[in-house]
């Protein structure tokens, strides 16, 4: 088994509670796993050595919320928002029309391009949702294509009700033939629990059907209004409640007292000129927080986890260390993964090398391409 020793690490931010941050460090990759890490002076022999010349090394970013299977463009919608038009859930339907009309090769190429952008931005694991098909055939195509790029596939048939379809009939379709077709290709089930999409009772019914089909729940919650989605996510033991923009004190308490991760998506607030979530209140209450891109063609078309980190620090009052933790181990917890998000012996060798001496530069130098290398399973991408 080939071993690679990364030496000359100025700061190794392991995100592991016991190991913490190491300076003047080295890290040994054995196959696709971390085989050793510690002071450079104690480094073991290896088949090859790579000197990082004082750069910072982090675990690879874990993006636990993304919508990457789609066709079409909504730049005009973005421009309208920038001149005062509010964001609503209805714009999803225009992407549905384009996605249904697109062939597999076009969808596959767009997905591959966005996955490559995520890797270039330091993301080593990402979740990918369906939700721009809203019929059995296109939702099935979407989850199959997503599964070509990631094991973290989410069935989001309950994104909105498509135009011209009876609401009750559509919910029956989502919980019936659509779920049956998509469940074998997905790990997760999700619902957009929001005004203009699905209410709490409808969301509960869809998630319970998904759970019965063997999928694990996650939820779009409290993005545009205090929708009740956070309480539903906690009630059902969902892995994450995503957005969390409008939170009551009871929502914060519920998240803090549960295993449900509050996944915050600041690139959406940036793109929609909406209020940012109160990350400080969540962290101070003891809730687990993740950061994700929510890359999608409507409310936030960005694959930049470094920008999400910078916005979390500047606009959501997170410290740089808290923001990086949310983008690594926080994302791993939102996907209920214990093999990624940290750098420790036995963990998958997913890591990011910054062209900077510290992760502080991710917020200190926003917009600058600081990701020098991304490694997935011990292999540079």
C-alpha cells in the first residue's frame, strides 16, 4: 500500500477534539486513509514526500446541501431581486420546465461541471438533491445522475407542486410511485416546508413515507417564514434542518436539545438580500451548526464554500474557527458521517491545502482563490 507524507505543514487544523491544531506538522496518507499525523520532527518514513512549505491543511469541506441536477438559467430572476423583487418559492417551476426538456447528457455534463467547481473550492463530499423534475421519470433520472457523482443523494420530489397538477394528487404521487422509483437510488428524503411549497402536515406525511421506504429525513425549514419546519425536523429526528433563517427561541432550544443539525446557507441570503440566520444564538445555545453552499440555479448559484465561510464570519458573527468547523465536521454530522470532516488516524484522507499559513485567511482574504490542493481519499484532485 502506497504511503505519502505531507511535510512542511505550517498549521494542521484537524477538527478533531483531541488533536486540535498542530503547528510544524506532518501527515501520513496510507492508501485512502490518514495513517499518522503529528510533529514534523517525529514523521515516519514514506514512499514519497511532499513539502507544503508552511501552508495550512484542513479536512476537506463537507457540503451537506446542494441542488446540482438541473438545466436552464435564472440570471434574470437574480437581476430582478437586485432591483427589489422579493424571493419566493415559485421560481423553481421555471427550472422544472428546462430540466424536463433536457437530455441525460446535458444534465450529466452540468452536474459534472458543478462537482468539479466544488472540488476546486475544497469540497470533498457533497450532498445532491433531486427536485427539478417533479414527475416520476425526471425525478428518477435526477437521483440516478446524482448517484454517479456522490453517495449522498436526496429525493426531493416535494420541492413545490408543479403547475397544472392537483395538490392532493401530487402528494399521493410523491409518497407513492415517485418515492418507489427513487428510493433505491437515494439515501435521504427531503421536503421544502415553507409558504408556497408544503405545510407542516404535508411535510410530515412525505417524510414519514420516505422513512417507511428506508430513507433518512432532512428538511428545508424556516427559510422564508417561521414555518414550523424546525420543530418537525426535531420531532422526526431529521439529520438536519436547513436554512433556519427565521427562528423563535423555542426553535433554538429544540435544535440545541436534539441531534438535528442546523445547516446554515449564507450564500442564499447573499443572493436574495434576505436576513442572515442567527448563528450566534444557535452556537451559544449548544446547537450543532453546519455550513453548506445550497448551490442551485435560483436562490444561490455558487459552489464557493470559502465564500460561505467568509460570510458566516462577517455576517453571522461566527469566529473563523467556528465557521471552518461548521464547514467540515458540522457538515459531516449533518450527513451522519463519522469517517470525514476530521483529520485523525483512520479517517478518510480528504483534505484541503490552503495557499496561506492559516484558515483565518479564508475570512481575512474573501474572494481570493486560496485552495491550492484538494485531496479525496488520499488522491489529489
